[in-house]
């Protein structure tokens, strides 16, 4: 095990070395980068990322100024079992490579944020006696994190009740780190709406389906867009890149509708919205909590262990969101949104409840736990 006695953020002592592993989606990468920035700023830490080859972290992490090594790891195919022989071979290769990375880099701590690469990396660190910290973003823990949790030093979570999955003594509720730009936006609601070319006085709906696009949400909007505009509701609709020209075609001739495959200024988009429709990824929910946004959540049915439905229920059971299943969305989604626009008191109650769940300094709280594991003064 690497000794932490000579590690310090002060001058004249060795910089702490940190491995951060995981990725695959923006919901994993944004928190990982936030944690890295917090540790770099506080401890002047030397940071190495470990991701999965051909996943988005292999470009996003270097763009943020950090080094990353890719593993040939992939997820199991639950529908076509015969394809998993190749997946197992990749896993064994990734375990060997992870052991080499740990030997060569000699980290003082390894942090897992979820995603394919975090399992082999944290397993190798634990076998080498390196302290590990897990950042579990969802309300329902995945199989890999549950296995790693037995030997982890700390488990940072975003939801209550995680004792179902992890040793209670190791759990710390830190929330999920979010993009700082979302909290620093100084525009008024009117200014945010004007920035999208919308009427500053009219009620506004934001629809977000991720970078690729959520087909069910998109098709629900496609068939119900005229209902919204007839009620005087403006729409900012992020379709994702896979919906092609269908969004602009559906909105043709309609006033008060902005259709775009990608929104660069999400802070203004959130600020402009009275109500949000989106998937129930852990990162998105944490952003909505921090901003206190009323939301209709449509969990993706295509994620491992149905994480998104569990995330959405953790909010809807407390009146902090409305849950519409993917199967129901085409029939219910637009009508549910219109009902909420007709009921400002209910929207206000949802906004208040989701805001109570928000944590805006998650990266700092996680850095505190890293310092504790390394015996470094906070």
C-alpha cells in the first residue's frame, strides 16, 4: 500500500497521485471532471484517468486537460448472451492492463465514478492495497459497485437509503457534482428566453433528450407540439443528433418553438424554462435538484438494471417530479405537461420539493472524503 504520511498539498512534499476511472456517458464524465478539478485545486494532485476505449471520455477528458488511458472493456449484452465471450476476453485484458497501470502510476487513491472501466481499475487498486472511493450516482446501485463496496474506503452517494447496497459505516451523502456553469448563470428569466429568440413573458417548456436524442420523447413532442403552441406554451426542444430533420419539420410554421440538435448554453435553457421534460439520468436529476426545476421524467428503458426508473421514483414518490414511463409517453407526456402549466401551484410545490434535495458543493464534499482517506488535513 502506498504510504500517505509524506503526502500533502503543501510545499516541499510529494503531490498526491489520484486515479479516476469510469465514463461512457456525460453523466459519468462531468462528475469525474468536477472531482478532478476539486482535487487539483485543493491538493495540486497528479491525476490520471482510466476510461473505456472508443467511449466519449477518450476525447472529453484530454479536452479538459487531463491524461487518460483506455481499457478494451465493454458492457455485457443481456439480450444476446452468445456475444459475451468476446466481452469476457476484453474484461480479462482490461484487468491485466489495470494492474499494470496501478503498478506504474503508483496512485495513493483510486476513485470510481461508474462506467465500464471503473470495475477493473478499482479491483486492481484494491488488490494492490490502494485505498478506493466509489461515487455511486444512482438511487439503485449497480452490480459492480456493490461488489467493490465491500473493500472501498468510502462510498459517496446522492440518495438516502443506500444501506440496501453498501455497508452503512462507509456511506457519505455528498450528492453528484454538476457543471459549475449552471450555477453561475446571472441572466434573468426574461433575458434567458430572449437569448433563444422567445417572448420573455410567455410560459416555456424545455425538452431535453440527451446528445443522441430520446426517440420516445421526440416522437411524443412531434405529435403533440401543436397542442402546446395552441395553449400559448413556448418550447425549447433539444432533439439530439439522431432525430434528423423531423423536429424542424414538425415545428414548421409554428411561432415560439426552438428546435435544435444540441444546446450549448444549458444554463440559459434551464433558466428560461418553467417546466422540463427529460430522461432520468443521475447527472441530469442532480442538475434539476440544484436549480429547483419542476420536471417530468421519462426514464430510459435501455439502461442497466433500470437505474433511471429507480432514480425517477426517488423523486416522484416525494412529489418532486412527475414520472411518465417510456411506454406511456406517446399517450400521456404532452397532456401531462399541459396540466402542469394549467396548475402553477403544483409546479411550485414540485420545484420546492426537488430543490430541497439539491446539493451544490458535491465536488468539495467528495474532496473532503479523499483527504480523510489520505490523512490530509481538509
